[in-house]
C-alpha cells in the first residue's frame, strides 16, 4: 500500500515538473520511464526489507516452536535443556478447591471450599525435581553449592530431599537464569488443580488409598510401608515409579512433600479465585502439599495442607517446578 502511494507521488511530481517546463506532452514517455525505474527500485527495497523481517522474526519463532516450548498444547511434554526437568502443559480450567465437610480425614484448614479458575495454560514438572537435576544446578554454580544428604537411599532419579523452601527458590532462580524462561514454584491453587486433574475424589485415582498408586507410610504415624507396587518401605521411590494422573503428572500423591510458593494461612478465607499464590499471611513459613513416603494416607489427599518454616530441611521434603507459558 505504501509502495503504491510512493509511486503515485513520484508520477505527480514528474508531471508537475514537466508542465512547468512545457514538456508535459513531448517528454511524458521519458518521464514515465524514469518514474517506472524509480518504482522498481522502491519495490526491490520493499522486497528486501520483507525478507529481512522474515529472517528476524519468523525464523526464530519456527526454531522456538521446534524446541517444543511456548507453542505447546495441553498434554505436550518438553524440556528447555538436556538436564532441565521434563515439563508437561496443563490446561486452563476451573475447579472446586478444598474438601467438603464430610470428606474422611478432613481438617478445617481445607475450607471453605471455593471455586478457582486457572486462567491460562501453564507447565508443570512431570516429576519432582531429582538429585540429578539438583546436581546440575550445583555444577553450574547455583543452589548455594549445597549438596543435600540422600540418606544412603541413592541419588540419580530419586527426588531431591533435605531441601528447604529457600533451597527450592534458589533452584528455580538458577533454572530461570540459565534457560531464559520463567520457572517458579507452583501456587497452592495450581498444585491442587494439577493434583486433582479433573477429579473431585480424595485422590486422583479415587476415594480409597492404594499403594498401587503412591509411596506412603503406615496408617498410624510414623514410618514407611512396603505394600503392593510400593516396594520402598523407609525411603523415597525413583521418580515415575507409579502411574501418572490424567494430566500426565507423577507422584503428586506421596513420595515427598512438595514446597509451594504460598505463604501459610490457616484457612481459605479471602483466598484468591484466580489461582495466584497468596503473598500475605505467615510468610516465614510456606505451604507443603502431597504427603510423603513416611506419612499416612490421609496426608496424601488432594485437599490436604501442611506447612514448614522457610529454612527447614527434612528427609521427607522436596519440590516440583512450574513454568509460565508466554
């Protein structure tokens, strides 16, 4: 459009000049030729700039999409680097957060129930962060150089333990710097939404606890229990040892407690309805979700809530990462 306007302006200018010189009739063909040549030149510049724009913007976009990041659909898996946590895209949606008054094992801290809407897709770690992934952070100069004790159970693909909320925040900060992507901890609402994966039952697989789906302990505190598919009596299980939920996420119930972004509050009074983390309350302590290898089945419930102080490290505490999708 701009090119056509430019050529028209050149034609009018040449005509005006010819008229002033008395050459409007005799030299018009010559001037048309001159303007045509100039128009071709302008068109060549336009094409060149279009090619440059294509190279600058479209090609990098194609490259980004090929890596499987921000263009992914719900259910898609991706990694932002070889040693990064494997992520899975969780769809936007709404759910009822908290537990009904008649749920077995319920406590008042799980109410009042309230509707929450997760407004956009986001990515969640398919597994809890492993010792391998933590070790990459340390090797890269991050995570304070801290090497958590594995209690003799093994490192590798086992979930990182003996990490505090502060440690987990150090990891996501390092991961964000090294990938250029916005990694973070999940909000409490995001965690419960991801754990439920569309269900309203006590667990994502149903209302009855089962060692076929999770690594957890005896029914009277405290200690591990090996039963069925749960072969790990007093220790964590390697990541992905149990079936995933409907969103493709493993170990949302059991194995290790997962640190959450939110400050602790004793109930959902005045809790946000948009899935955001709660920034007010007791911010010297943070929410933990999911239960662990040494806790009872009641602690594994999707609605169950717990907390510890920010700097507290424990053999049953780990974490999972999230990433905002642009």
